[in-house]
C-alpha cells in the first residue's frame, strides 16, 4: 500500500480523496486505514502542492546560523506560511526539522536541490531560478 501511495504521490503530486477511494477499492482495505497511512508520512500530501517544493531546515545547527530569518524571508517573498501553497500553484513551502547537512547550514531545498550556507541574497536567486 505504501509504495502504491508513493507512486500516486509522485505521479499526481498529491493524494486526492478519489485516489484514496480507488486504492481502497482495489486493495480491499478500508479507506480510513489508507487515510491514516497517507496522513502519517511527510512524503505524502493530502492537498495539492506547488510545482516547486521549498523546504527550509530548522535543525539546531541551521537555526544558530539564521534559519529563522531565512524562513521569515521565504514566507514574506512567497506570501505563504509553512505547509501552504501559493495561489498560482507555483510554490509549496515546508519547514523541516533536520536535513542532516548541518555543516553547510542554513539549508534551503528547492525541488530536491540542496542550497547550503543560504542567506537572504542567495534565497532571492534560488527562488527566481525556480520560477
């Protein structure tokens, strides 16, 4: 079930109610159980996500190096809070606890590309390239 949900997530960028219902019917598993699994994993989204996924690491090493300012700047530039998607569907912003690359913090990930030692100036360039 998990691999099927991940495949659907990759294909459609999110798991709609209809998709969960179809998985339920095909696997003969109650939709409530599928929903519990889909809502548990961060890799799965139950709401539409933007074309570009932006994650700001908020681990301790990144916070010490200014991650909160970077997150605040990202929120202001995109006009959304973590977990939100821009109205044009271009960006989804996420706050993550740790990306495991503390030596190059603070870190911003855009579409699976890691940008270390990020600052306000670098953030503008990163987001502009993603558009």
